[in-house]
């Protein structure tokens, strides 16, 4: 979804933002990003990823809220595709890998301050929560009236089973860390299951239905 700029791979989200920004009549585009993360399904916290307080790799310093209202999340303006990549990857959300090979040295430049990520047995930089991006799009019509629309895209963490916790990984971490990864996996899988229920209800009942969580 986010793309790989260093490989000239355009992500779905930056491409969508580019097309919207360049559309006639669009006067502004603002982006918010909220991550759902937790260790217990009964207490999933929402993290405002553009909040300066969450620009830290220290999970204990991040500030989540079980009742964060999306409209109150921090928003940042998007000017063009380069700006989209900057706001999505370079600052502050997801890993941007820039490999610099010199004298057999490979360096990684990280830009994943806002969200939660941690290694598992299958993925050294595994996202530990689901992230929703909401683009607020303001347009001006021919009769000079202003219209605001919203476009939501969800970047889900991948489903995890016990195979993610390989013998090598179990041997490399302490019991507390292993338990944390397993609890996170349970929350990730629960979120994916709930999303499956939503899509199934949409398929069966159409758009007019109520689903209580």
C-alpha cells in the first residue's frame, strides 16, 4: 500500500493522494493516521500517529486512547506525491529502507516513529497494529460551494499463528517479550476476524445494516 520509493514502486496510498491533489477543483488534502494496537482484545488503544508525542521508538512513551475520535486526530497537509511519501514514510509512519552499500556496509535509515513494530520469527520489522489513513478532501464546485469528502484506507497487519514464533526466535527473546508478541498476534487476528464479519455482512445485507462491536 505504501510503496517502495527506492525501487520506484508507487504505493496505492501515495498514488491515490497524488491523483486527488491533482484533480480539478480540489483546494486542499489533509491526512490523518490512527493505529489500533493492544495486548488484550478488551483494551485496544488508538494512537494518533502524527501526534508529536508518538514520535518515539519507546513504546512506553507513546500515548494511546481507547476513545480517540478520528476527527480529533492530528492532520497534515498533502501537496504532491513527494510530500505524500514524506508524510507517510519518511515522517513519521512506516519503514523506509534506504540501502547504502559502501565497503560491504549496509545502513538502514528508519522512519517508523509513530506506529508499533517489533521482530518476529518471520519478519524482522513486523507491524503490530492496524493503521487507518483518512484523507480529508476539500473541493470547490462551479457554483463556488465548498464540499468536503473523506477517503479511508486501512493498512492491516498480517495474520499471525504460532509459525511466526520459530525456535530461533523463542530462544532469542525472554518470556515476557514472547508473551507480548503472542498477545499482540491475538489482537491482530481478532481485528482481522471482525473486519471479515463486516465485509460478510455487507455482502449479505448490502449497505443498510447495523453491526455492534
